[in-house]
């Protein structure tokens, strides 16, 4: 039997880790102690509210009629809950797949000058935001972070954000500045059918998963360390509604960049 007292002890022992209850759902959050300032706090609030609203919408996909959850698919299916959630909290000031010119001068990255699309643009609390999204799976029964499907996508997402700096400076909306956010949504899974032991094993793994991701995602470039991570402990009723695999947790791993003053910025 997994010891719940031990689980709670590990959660509270880690610095800057908080248990949050929202929409009758339970989340665990950790963020960088070194981040401060209005722009970071507003960006953090945006990510929090976005993830909480996404989780709330996901619960609607498990009902008496069917159980088919967006986070068990890929990035495109996540848009089913992400875009409505983002539109709600941003008062509809949202664009998806906005055309953009990419140009990267950072030697760490390898993005050639090109035309493309950024995943989302929005306005929130007097700031403009651009968001790049990635999605991956993490097997919570193993202590390893998948290099190709997690670490490589994390680096690629940050490459894409870096390539937008020149484009962002030309924005003309009257806001305080533009903030870039990389949002990596990660689904915890096991190929085994759901059972109580697996569910409790996931709960116990949460603190170590936070530590593992902080370490592994910044192993190649220390500057890419996530500065905000949230775990949604998916309700047992939803987890057990899937008869084939176990999906007990959903994660939001975010990289929030400093604000950029753009052409239309309010002085």
C-alpha cells in the first residue's frame, strides 16, 4: 500500500511547490524562485488559468455517453480544449495559426529564415502574448525522460520562440509589451489497465517527476530550464473510465520569456 502521508511530505518538502484546488479539481504547481516582476506574474497567471480551464473542459469528455479524452491524442486534438479556454480568459482576443516570419540569430539554435505560423497570439491584462505548443507522453512507471519525444520537442519549441523576436518587435497593438511562452503539455501514461496500485504509484511519482523534468529539460542548455510546471491529478473516476490504458496525470511545462517592447508598446 502506498503511503499517502509520505506523498504529502514529499510535496511540501520541495521548495515553491503548491497544491491548488480549482473547479473541484486538484493541481500541484512549482515555479522558479528567481522570477519576479509584473510581466512574469501576469504570464504565470495566464498559464495557470489556461491550464485550469483546459482541465475543466477535459472532464466533459468523460461521461455516460462516451469517454474519449483530448490529451490521449496529439497536439492538434488538444486544440479542442485549449482554444476555447484561451478565448474565454482573453475575452476572445485570440488568433490561432497566425502567419509569422522566422529568423534565428542564436547560435544554439538552427532555424533558417522562413515564413511560417505561430500557434497562438492573444491579449491578456494589457500584454500581448505569443504561445508555441508541444505535446508529448511520459511513462510514469519509469525514471527516464524520453529524449526524442520530450526533450527534443522542448528544445524545438524554444527554437521557434527565439526565431520570432524580430517579428514580434513590429507588432502594433497598444499593449505594455509582448511575452513569449512555450507551453509543453505532457500526458502521464501506462500501457497497463487502470488499477488502484498504478493510480497511487503515479501520485507518489509527482515530486520526483518535477525534479526529473527540471533537470533533463535543461541538461543541454541551462537557459531552457522550465520556470513554471503544473500537474493535474486527473480524477480517479475519469482514469478508470478508460479500460485499456492508464492516464492519471496531465502536465503543463512552461518557459516564460522576458517582455519585449514592440512598435505599438505603451510607453
